[in-house]
C-alpha cells in the first residue's frame, strides 16, 4: 500500500519523539506493519528516506528482530513457545496439534488469511507455561484443545480474550500500531502481572526483605 500523506504525518510524529531520529527505526517498522501487515521493500525505502539512512541500515534492523515479518501474516499471528520449559509442559504437543488442525506449518498462513503460525523460542512468560501469544497478547497455561479453540474463534472473528491484557484481542495490524507507540486506549485493561509472576516478590515481602 502506498504511504499516504496521513501515514507520513504519523511517521513524522513518531520520529519527533526521539532526540536522535535513528532511534525511531523500530517503531517505524512496527508502523509499517500496521499499514501493510508486514515490512515491505517500499516501507524500508520510506523509513530510510525519513531517517536519512541507507536502506541497508533499516533492513539490518528489520531482519535482526523476529517481531518484524518480511511476508504477509494472518490477521491473527499465533506464536507457540517451544523453548525448554514450555516444551516440557506441553508446548511441542500444542504446536503439533494446532498445525495439524489448521493444515499449515511454521511461518505459514491459512488460505483465508486469518491465522498464521510461528514457533517462538521464548515468550518470556515461563511462569505460565505452556504459553501462546497471538498478536503479542498472552494466552497462558494452554492445552492443545484450548489453542485449537482459540484459532477456530480467530477464524470466525470471535477469538477469546487474552489471559492478561486487554479484554478484546486486537488484530495484527492494530497491535502493530500500538507497538509503534500509537495508543489504543486499552493499556489499563485486564491484569498485567498475575500471582505466579509476583510469587518471588510476595515471598520476599513476607520475609521482610
């Protein structure tokens, strides 16, 4: 999609937040995904132009971080953690179950464009293993059946709410805009750190330390 004058104005607003314009590379890449759903060659060129950088410099960032996609993903991008703890707790079984259920593999998207799958090395939520993320929102303590239900709901436009965070699951493009620094007004919805995350802190507090 060509960048409109409104898109460019938003990019300028993002850049203005940073003392050094180069620091805006990552939020601008997220904004590019909010516009197109993935990082396109045209968006790489536009970001480089805005920041007065080479396209190679912008490409280096977009290809280093796994949050950025170089091809279209689903409206609901599902990341199944298969790192050690999640795998032991059932992450591998979840991944095998959901890919078989959808008929797709790693970095593939369903034919209706609704759901894509990615094997994630760590979702940084080991206290809730096994964990799945959809558009970077947490779904904790999952099972093969709960994830099949999750993707089925996503395909019909009625996904269950995240375990933590907003009460409604936003689309990939909508959450990409949030990661770009554009508020959706949902930051205070739901819980952020549940009891398992605070266990060590609570134990320390009871011990007077």
